[in-house]
């Protein structure tokens, strides 16, 4: 049995087959709804259910915690009736359909004790077209998928740059850190995701990264610089200790080269000689910006960070339509889809 989902304010209609989620049906029919992790963790696909009812058979509804009644996770919601939902329509993501591509490991660099930078090269004469902030998925030989945000900006596309954090008992990241060799051939699907820069917005931009959540934010910031966007850009990067700031010189260079850019590193377990911001990264943001209602805010990192930040920022006056997030699931489960293992 199928149901019709009416999307407001765009007016699109999506036919959802039995057992299918609203997001799956929308993507199948070329309707560009926002999404990120597709695991119910990031909240990027959050909408308001105005009419009808849904089930969440997967049980993955972490992003609904603390949300008002009527909030709906479209990546997990399976309709029980015809629906009417209010959610942003992002038609731009449909201009670049995902492709299955072979790629070669061109270079591997150790950036920190638990972070590797991987450079991938596509076959000769090919380039990956993508939007800043999107991600790719490795398709492994047993059918498992592992997702990682693309860290280079779209204009800098000779190689694909990934920042991969080692995860305890993570089979894929164990392999990347211990056995992967240069020139190895892998298979990817890309580009994916709607965590992208809103280039037409007039609002100042505030980026909040946790750990390797710096990767998609790096792509967005470098793209903004390349496009000549003059709006103020603030970056807060939260990590445990100083050694976890795995590319500390890069945002410092941005500060020197772009007068409208400001960088604040935040340590939750600071070194003894640390003189900068401490604690949770969203708290450091609010200490500097008690009212952030005028910003576009982009959050990328673990679900606990993006969730806490989204709730705190909404309480400080930021509306949901100006909050964009990408939650990284640091999972060791062999079948989980995540952005770290």
C-alpha cells in the first residue's frame, strides 16, 4: 500500500511505497529534501508533521530527543497514512546525481595520533562534481558502506581529500591505519548529503566542528573564500586536547588572509599551559554570542555534540531553518553506516 506525502512550502508530492521512508521515496523521485547521516542522528532531515501519522520501525530516532511534538525525522519515518509535512526543499542537490566510481589511494598522511588524511584519485580525465559539505561512501567487498565527508573544496578537485579518525574496534579504520597501501583501488559512491553551504543567504556564518567534523567545514570555508563571499565567518573547533587540533596552522592562515574570519579552538580536557577557550564547544560559542539569532549556524561532529549544540542554540534564539548539521556516527558495529569507521 502506498501513501502520498505533501511537502510544504514547495508543493511537491511524493508517493511512498510500503515500508519505504519518506526520504528514500523523495530521493527516488528526484525531490531534494535535506538529509545527512540517514541514521536518525543528525536531525538534518527534521520536518514538521502537519497531518497524518508515521512509524519509526528502525528505532533510530536519536535526533528527536528534546524536540517539540510534531517533529518528524524523514530519513526514518515510514508513513501510516497520507501525510502533510513542512520541510525545506533543496533542489540544488539533485543537480549532481550520485555516481559509482573507482578510485585509487594516491597518498596517505598521518595528521595526528588518531587521524589520517587520505587523498583519492579518480580515473584519468575524471573529476568528482560535488557541493561543499557533501560526503562519499566507500562500498566494501561485503556490501558494507562507510561514509566520510569530503574535506577539499569543489574547485580544488584534482584529488579527493578525507580526514579519517581511528575508531576502536572499527574494522575499516583499523584497515586504513594498519594495512591500506598507496595505489590501492577502492569503490565509492558520491556525492551524497545536503549539508551544504547556503551561498545566497545574507547572514553571517558560524561554523561549529567537533573532531573530524572539521572536514566538511573546511570544504565549506575554502569554498566561501574561493567564491569571494564577504560575510563574517566564525569557526569554533572543539577537541579534547591540543594534540587533537590536527591541522592547527590552517585556520591560523585563514585568519591572516581573510579579515572577516575568526577562529576559536576549544579544548574539553585542556593542557596545563592552555590559555584559550575550555569546555564544550557550544558553550564557548554562546559565551561569545549570547544571541545568535542573526547567524547561519553549521554544526559537524558527533551526534552528542550536534544535538546539544542545536538545542542550546535554539534556546538562544536561533531558528531551526538557520541551523544545519551533519552528525558523525563513530560506530564499531560492522553493519552501521557512519562517518568514522
